[in-house]
C-alpha cells in the first residue's frame, strides 16, 4: 500500500483514469478470498481484457469523486475490490460466475458508462447473453421482414403460374 503522499496521489490518478477509460466497473467485497482464488480471478479477468484492482477505500473514494461518481462512495466500505473492463458486460459476467463457484465474494455495486448501478443491476447485466447472440438476434429481426416480403412475392408468382397452367389445361381440353 502507498506510504507517502505522492504514492497515494499516483494511486488516485490511476483509479481515476480507469474509471474514465473503462465502460464498466464492478465493486465486490473480496472478504475471505485466498491468494490462489484471487490469482484465478485475476487471470480470468485479464483473459477478458479486464483488470482487478484493490485500493484503499479513501483513495478509491477520492478518485470516484473526481470523475463525478459521488453515488459510489457509500459502497466503498469494508474490503472492496474493483474490476474494470472495456467490455460493459465482461467484468459483471466473470465476477458473477466466479462468485457462484466459490461462494465467498459479494457484488456491491457497479458503474456502467459513467452511471452507478446497484448489485441487482450488475447481476442483470451479467445475465445478458453474449454480444454475438445479441447481434444475431438484431440481424434476424432485420431480415425477417425481407424474408416475409420475398415469400409474398413467391406466393403471387406461384399463383400466377398455377392460373396459367389451369388455363393451358382448359384450352388443351377444348382442342
């Protein structure tokens, strides 16, 4: 932990930059987490492009105040760690899965694109399907009207062909 004023200022600056540059941050109570579990969690977060930071609550509170996240200060009590990520869903999803596995940590709150959300909001964010699935659903929704229109056009053409075939059979029968 930082000992002198310049070290503390650099920690505050680092946390402030993380709040400004990341799209999401999740605060979790890491009480009871041993070194092996902490390393495992950090590895999972790193693989997803996220970062796990533990800092003194007073320093994190100062950094939150500097970026306009005053509503986050009540959650900065006890043993709090912050997971930062450029993907808005990744930190919440990874922490939720990890908590289900080890049953030791607890999500306190989160920040999503500059807005503070409570623990329920973080959990609902973690329950979102992956980005690829959401994009596929949007694309499917955009393609559905085109498929419907193509089906209507095919039906009209098919009816015309059946009508012409019926007329041909009637005329062939007359001859």
